[in-house]
C-alpha cells in the first residue's frame, strides 16, 4: 500500500493479524517451538501464569542486550534501519503469537518524509526523509476509537550503544506489550506502541493511527538507570497526572522538574514537544536521571542499567497504560481538560497531586496565616525597652547581607578556581564542591550573624533574638510564596511547606522556652518535614545537574553555577536555624571548623589534587569531545574556489577546554585556536547542531584532505524572479544520512520564505539559519527552495551565502587514518565523538 506525503511516497508495510505484504514482512516462527518461553521453576505452571501477567525485567533485559549488541545505531545506518528494525519486528511477531484472542495486534512500518521548525537551541529547522518508524497497535478484537500512545526511539548517538537513550525504554515497551497482549482482561481502548528513529513528527502529522491518539507517554533518558522521573505532563490535562498517581507503583514525579525543564535552563528537548505542538496531544514525559556522566558515551551499555531499575520502570508504565486503556477517561478526555496540576512525590513513597486552583487556595490560606501571625507580632504592644519592628527590619537587612556576602564569597572562589584552570575539580569527586563552596557559604552566613549578635544586639536577650529571626525566616519564605503564587508557578507549594510547618511548630510550642531538652526536640520534629523534603529535592537537583555541567559548553563557568546553587541551598537550609546562632553561647568552633575545611579543600583544589575525569570501569566520568576531520571549500559569487583547507575541528563539551589534553597531545593547544569566518554563516564551521552559542572555544588542527566514497553534491538548479519581487533559489542535495544547511542573508536582503517547516524561516539566534537534514536508506534527492527579498538594487557581493556540511556517522566513510591515529593519542578518560565531514560554501 502506498500513499502520498509532503515530498514523496510514504512506504508502509503491514505485518500482523491484518495483512502482510512487501519486504518488511517477517517469517512466521514455528508455533510448536517459540523462541521465548518462561523458564520453568519449582512453582510449576501457576508461577508461569503469574509471570506472563506481570512485567518481567529479565525478559526486558534480554531485549535490551540484543538491541545494544547491534552497536551504535545512527539514522540511515544499516544497524539502525535494517538490523534493529528486523529485531523489533521479530520480537513483536513472537509477542503476537502468544497474545490472547481477546486482543488484536497490528504492526506498521512507516517511512515518512517531512520537516518542522523549533526555537530550541536558538532556533533551527529539521528535515527528515524516508526514516523508519515501527508502530504497533494493540486493541480490542472489535476495534477501538481512542488510543494511548507509548513512545520510545531505537536509534542512538554516534559512538554509543545507547542503552539508556533509548534502548532500555524500547525494551520496557516490548515487555509491556507482551504482558498486555497476553492479559485476559479486555481493553477498552487501543494502545499504540511507537518505536521510532526521531520521527515523532512524521507519525503524528502523517500516520492514519495518529487520529486515534488521545494522550501519550514518552520514555526518555538524561542519565543511565535509577529512577525514572515524571518531569513534564499536560498541558492543561490534570487527569493524566491523576492517572499516574492512581496507577504507578513506584512514583517519582515533581512539577518542579517540569517548570525547570520548560524554562529552558536545561539545553534539551524531547518528543513531548512534538506531540504537544504539532499534534495538540497531552502526555507524560519520563526520564531516567541517575548517572548522567556516561549518558551519550561508549559506557552507556546494558550492564550499567540494573534489573531493579528496569523492573521499576516496567511496573510503572504497565500500570499507567493499563489504567488508561481500561477506563472511560480517554473517551471523554476533552471534558477533563482544565488548568494546571501541582504534583510531587513524598520520598518516592506516594504522589500528592491537586489542581492548581486548589493550590491557590492552599497558598492563600498559608500566606494569610503567616501574615496574621507576623502582623500580630508587629502590632501588639511591647515594653518600652523593646522595639520589635526596628529589630525585625534590621534583622531582615542582616539576613540579606549574610546571603549576599555568602553568594559573593563563593563566586569569588569559583571565579578564581576557574581562572587558574582547576574548574570541574568536583566533577569526579562531588564532595569537593560541598567542602569548598558549601562550607564557605555556611561559614559566611554564620559569621555575619555572629557579628550582628556581638556588636548590634548587645542588650537583647537570646530568647528574644531567637524569636525575631524565626519570624524573619517565616517572613522571607512567605514573601517567596506570594511571589511564586503571583507568577502562577506550581512550584510555589515548596514555599507553602516552608511556611506552614514552621508556623504550626511555633504555634504548638509557644509555651516552651530555652535552648535545651524538650524545646529542641519539638523544634526539630516540627522542622523535619520541610527539611527532609528539601534535602530530597536537592538530591534530585544535583543528581541531574552535576553531570549536565560537564557537557554545558565552554561559555558557562560550571563552578560559578554550582557555587551559586550551593549558596542557595545554604541560604534555604540555614533559614530556620539562624535563630540558634543567637541562642547558642558561641559559634567560634563552628566557624573555625567550616573555615578550616574550606581552606584545606581550596588549597588542594588549587594544587590540582582532584582530577575532574575518570576512566574507572566501575564509575567512569569521561571528558566529552567532538573531532571532525573535515575538508572545507569556499566559493565566491562566480563559483570560483577562493579558499580550501582541511583539518580536524575540535570541540570540547566543557569549560576546561584543552588544558588537560595538551600534556598528552602537545599539538592541540591555544596556538591552533580556530578563528571565526566572519562572512560565513555560523563562523564557517560544520556545526552538527546549532550550539555555537554554548561552544565558542574550538580548535583547528591541520590535516590531510578527506575523500568520502559517497561525496555530497549540492547545486543550484534554478533562480527565478517571483511576481512579488523576490528571488526564488531552488537547490538540490545528495549525500550521507546527516547533513546541515546554513544560510546568511546579506545586508539589504531578507530570507522571506522557504519550502521547509511551515514556510516561515526560523533563524538561529537572529542572524543565521540552520537546517538539520537526516534520511534513512534509499532516500530521494533533497530538493528545496528559499526566497530572498532584496530592498533596492542587488548588492555587488551577492544576496545570500549558503553552506552545506555532510556528516558521515557510519560505515567506512566515517573514518580516516589520520582521525584514527589522533583518537589513539587521547587518554582513556576522554570520550571523543569522531567522524568525517565535508563543508562547502557558496554565494548567490
């Protein structure tokens, strides 16, 4: 069956109970001896029956090991387009053979073509051609009008087995599909399992089953194993998170993650955005977050993902899918679409979720209670010797001074450490950051308050000062509560916790006095809820963010970021314990201890004791680098070659640059720093993705020419004047599975339209335009056009500069002898992404 698409035929081959045709069909396995049987054990048939109806992590691991054994699976490679697809289809067929007669399974291999634009990473456009999606629909025998989509992708980044991103998710989905298909419980709605390359856009905009989808679950990764975090839901569909709350066996979810991720702080995107923006479909985004140090590296192997982690993810996803597929929610999902949800798990035990409008009421009540309490304290009559209002305001100023000086102190340390070349010293030893920046922040806060106690509050009683600074902390958290609630942030619930529980504690023990005994015990018990939750949340933040800082580019000083986060943590955690500074007899020993720890750590860091990276087999933390052996060719307006060079273009993913590399490879040093070609888009370099604003320090080592056996071809096939006085340039290109196209309009010219995305060009950070192209096997010639609007006469130097880079990620063309020799020189704590590419620039 063939049907039209945006730029050619989309070839689809059905496999399964409905119809089999074409080369994608999978041979029937022998039914009397299926390839997979549950192992026998002493419990007999009863145990096997139970196992068939439950998620089996051992079977999912078997899928995972088979997929990752194929090796790196880049788009357009035989490993991805043939071997992995064949394996998936074979396993799906085996699942179909075992399925219960209550259900019907349909399989579709889709190879769509299309394009879309995103403002992610500054803005870029993606064009895909003839890529491979494997789609499975499990539905009641009589059919279904609605469906829930479970989504994963089976391709990987170059050079990585991709166990976590995203083979484990596809393995979990296969096992979930097996359990659901063999279940004796009838489904009310269909479940569509989507195994894809990166063509969620092709599915949701072109596939006929897309019209059935009412919600989706997207399985992703930002780390390797551990807990899978629900970090995005909706939008505006609270019933989805309610379904997760009701069904998930091991919940781990936080609206804080959602608001941080959607703020753009983390330079990453998932297919969640594609389904939301192009399909108008709500969903749940889950991701493994632990051990992000080896994410997208050669170390991302199946053996590093624990069976417990797979079991946990499978139990959760199976339960949620089953809950949705057997309920009436999908049928009437539009009726449940309203507002945002506040959701968070409590130490991984259970999830609390409620509509944002309820959160507004809770926040308002908590805030009002705090205002009434503080107002009463400020307005009630006081002895003549006490000026509570003055002491409160002065204490508030002292608190802000302590926070400001704490932040400045750790930033000075961070900048100094970065300037002397010891950045990321904590990357392989996280406790170093606590001992350096955490102790400095805490010591400065305690020191400022100790000075205030000694020189300003000379005649005030300790108990009185303890009361004042408790009230100040309550006021600060109440202010944050009001501010976050006013801004419409669901994360305001955290501030509500930091106001409600301390206030309740204070009201319950208002008759208790002193520093010892019952007072301290009651106070600590009352404060345990906000502090335990804060520590739990801080753990999750550092679990995710610390590895990210090791791949955040050369422009962001990671020590400054981490120091600021730790200073913020010190401010929060010290807030309700500042009053103990005024109740305690002396803080000298505490300050000296913190200062000593900070000083010793600082000296050790400056001496280079803590090396940032590790190649330890048990716990590797590699430095990531990109090596592109490229040949560049620059043409002028007449088509003449004006410049041609070849070399290895080197990019480091982190702030340390080449400082740790030069001792091992002396030729890579600052004398070969790459300079920007000012007249070329994106500085004249073959960026794979538009991350140049994160990585501006790069190096260019001269090398011999590269000569791929499958060279890229790019040419202008027509130039015409449109009736609306613009110039339409039509191009065609052929080449490897990954290419990048760059455009810069000259002064007096504007890129007004093109045949990509929705027709409106999306610029990368305002000046240049970036198009990322990928294709599967047997793709047609890439043909597209751009329109250039010229104001006045055509400029002498041409209207527009365009360039095309061809990236060879698989096969013999991806390697060169020079590149292989250079890779061998790198120490084992470096993970280099290395490939061959060509770059050609033209002026029209």
